C-alpha cells in the first residue's frame, strides 16, 4: 500500500491453519487454490429433520510479505491441507511449520 499501512494476514481468510498475524508487512502478495467436492448431501434424523450438505476440500495457500524501504527480511509462507465444510463451519487439517498436521475449526462466510 502506498500509504504505508501495515497488512496483517493469517487465519481463515488467508493462510488457513496459521494464526492471525503470522505474516505482516506493507507489501503483500498471496494466492489460494481450493478444490471442493461433495461428501454427503444430507443427514436425516428421526422425525424428518436433516442437515447438510457436507463438502470436502483440498487447499494450498501461499504468500510473500515485506516492508518496503526497511531492512527486514522478506517473509514467505505456504500452507496446505484438507478439510470438511458444513456451511458456515469448516474443520481443516493443515500442515504446520513443525511438519505435523493439526486441526483447526473456522466459522466462515465463504461462497
């Protein structure tokens, strides 16, 4: 941003599986690719009440951030994983910086 505002990213909207504030800078570039697929269209309980649909997802998020005009190192981040979605909730398993997959629960406003 030309104004020098600081951009903070992480969490459910960018870099899933990482905490909010994982990457910070006044210049940032990021991308996300996601594949969604149907798992179960609905679960019907006794009495005719049902919930659904449930969807599976595979994702990759990547980005770079830096502070323009400062002597800080460029920050790079990449996350990937899989999950189950039941709008408006997501349960994902993303690879952490430690190399292990950890579950994360999100309340989302996605499409």
